[in-house]
C-alpha cells in the first residue's frame, strides 16, 4: 500500500470514529454539532500524556476517552433542556469554546500547535476504529440500544414505559464524547502535529455528514459515510477545481433519493437474505 | 372494600382557571377491572396523566400499595408497577413489534449484560416477550414495524408493551376506540383472562356496551368531579349520571 493510500485509510478510520461519536448521540435524538471539541480534548490530552509524561499510546487514549466522556456527561445535562436546532446551536457554541480555549492555552502551544508525538500505523488506527465499530454493532442488538431508540422516537412515551430518559441521553453524550476523544488521540498521533484549527466547526460538520450520508440508523452507515467522504473527493481529482462542487452535488442527490442515508435496516435485511417480512 | 391497590385522595389539577380534576377521591381494589367514564373533557385522561406522573397534581395524594407516588418522575412510577396505554396510540415508529415487547421490560440483569445482544445478555426478556406476544396473538407480526399495522393491532401492541413491564396496575386509555364489535369482544376476553391472573386494570372507555359488560366497578367523572360510583348496574340507573352523560344520547 502506498503512503498515499495508507494516509487516506488512516483519515477514514479517524473520521469513522468521529462519525460514530455523532451517531451514538443522534441515536437518542440529539444532534451534536460540537463533537470536534471532544476530539480536541482527546487529541491534546493524549498528546500531553505521551509526549510530556511518556505514557504509551494505548493507555493515553483510554485516559483521554474517560476524561472526555466525563466532560461529555457534564455537557449532556444542560443539553437535556434543549431540543432540535437549539441543541445544535448550543453544541456548536461548546465546540467554538473549546477551540478558543486551546488557542489561548500556551502550555500546549496555543495557536502555534503542539508536536512531538510518535507516529502510529494505519493498522493501529483501524484496530481502534474497527474494534469500536464491531462493539457498537453488537450493542445495537442490546436492550440499552432499544431504550435509546425509544427515547429517540418518543421521549415522553419512553419515560412513561419506565425508561430513565435522563440517564439514557446523558449517557449517550458521555459515550459519544469518549469515542470522539479516541478519534482525536489517533488524529494527533497520525499527524504528529496538532493545532486548534484542526478541530473547528468544519470537523464537526464532517462527522455529521458522514453519519447522515452513510445512514444514521446503523453504525455501519458511519463506516460507509466515512469511506465515501474521504475517498470520493480523491477519485474526483481528474475534474480538478470542480471536485468539491461535484462532491457536494452527489451528496445532495444521495440525500434526495435516500433521506435515511445509504444503508438502513431494510436494506441490510435484503442484503443478508433473511426472510423479508411479508 | 379492603385496602385498595391504587388510592387517590382529594386529587386536584387545574390548567389556568380550568379545574380538570377537583378533589377526586377513589380507589381501585386489587384484582378488579375498574372503569372511568364521563363525557369528553371530563378529566379522565388528565387523571391518568396525574397517576403516571406525566402531570403533577396541584394537591392530593396518589398511593400505590400505600406508597405515595406524588413527585416521582414517570419512569419511577412505572417501575413501582403502573403501566399504561395512550388514547392516541404512542408506539415507537422505528421499532418492530418484537422490539416493543423487549424495550419496556424491567431490568433484572446487571448493566453490562444489558449492553449485550438480547439473546446473550437477557434471555429471560425474550421468554417474557414470547409469552406476551402469544397472549395477544401477535406472533405472526413479530418483525413488522409496529406503526405499519392496522389500528386495532397497534392498540394490541401497546397493551402488550405495557404488560411486558409486569405491572401491578394496568391503565388503559380507550382500549377499544376505533375497533369493531368483534375486535372489542376479543379485547374484552383478553382483559378477563388478565384479571384471572390477578392483574388490576383501570380503564377509560366510551364504548358503554364494552364498559358495562367488562368492569366490576365504575367511576363517573363530569367536569373534573366524581359524580357517581358503583357497580355498572347501579351507575346505569343513577339519575345524576343519566343527566350528565348517558341521558344525552340514550
């Protein structure tokens, strides 16, 4: 594999985790436009741990995930009072807040960025991305996931059938944040240099886009979305300056035809040749 | 009447200046089917919403087995043993019938087992879901999205979902609305079977024939005030009830 493709695969793995972080929160009906902030927390914290404290990368990622997850839970509580577009705006604000915090945080290089991380392989990135995806696909068949779906579908009814909607929504924020932090830690140790501009609004939008494009009702959708988002613009390179416009057009077309994203449960049932419900 | 399973004492609820419920005091004895009837806007659904914690009562106490439920969040009231259905059916649009039968079951397993696929993590939940699915005749519809089913079947799914929670008290808000006579009769038979298992049922219904033939005891609400109670045969002939309600169209 050429370094060019290796680098694209690495990007896809990192984006997959970012997309999953949005997907987990979205599964409870909450749209977060600020997940790049959790990614930033993971990137900076894990880099600090490996560079300044000499911690190996794997425990550094785990510590970062726990820290970001805790912050996610803290953010999740005020988020309970907001719905739909208002929640999206609040999370966007949170994202900008964290980004500007790192600009004004000289201990980690401020706007000049931070470096010194040891480079990690594509295989290591995909061990995390693939591992988390597989775990998530199993969790999608669990009671907890059904409860998340119930909160997504009808929060009031979910409460009245005995589900603790607060714990479910806040928990989803925490887990989503932890996954975004892993994405950030891998990003930092893949690029071996990070700066606050890496974790801006566009990054959060990329996560949401990969989730929505691939299919926001399945973890597998995030995989497809992430791969398309990374590789499609590359394959469109022959049309040079128009490639991003062409990519945007494709995106609109896909969403017009399949609002639910490329994969959903119905499609999956068809593909696995299971007996379709009559 | 021995100490009732559900006891309402002086329950009052207002919206603005409207008294939806005025000092309602009533009891639902264990193992009985109790009906609440009354004209539209009488406060019947409001009463359900207060019992289940969807609304908070302005004053008064709701007790289940002697435990006061006031101020508890809805999910805790549900866990105390009250399950309900809704007047406007509230199923989860993204879920199949089968998933509805799993989602509302109380947790018996540790938290990490709940993260495993249901078959590995909580086989007992599957057993319970199958039981209830067979009881309500939903087996053939197992993998259908619940929202795609005919109206009468959706009502059954909702009742089935409520029952998987193993409630002590089942609240049914117009369980046979929109059903034809045969379907309503099937539901009546199911309710009788449930009563035989010891379940207590409190229901709101406009279909008088259904109510009179099913309920052991009736409460009549009018403009938030209990105006009568008693066995169906007594209520049927109570002059206040006839004035307020039955007299209008019979």
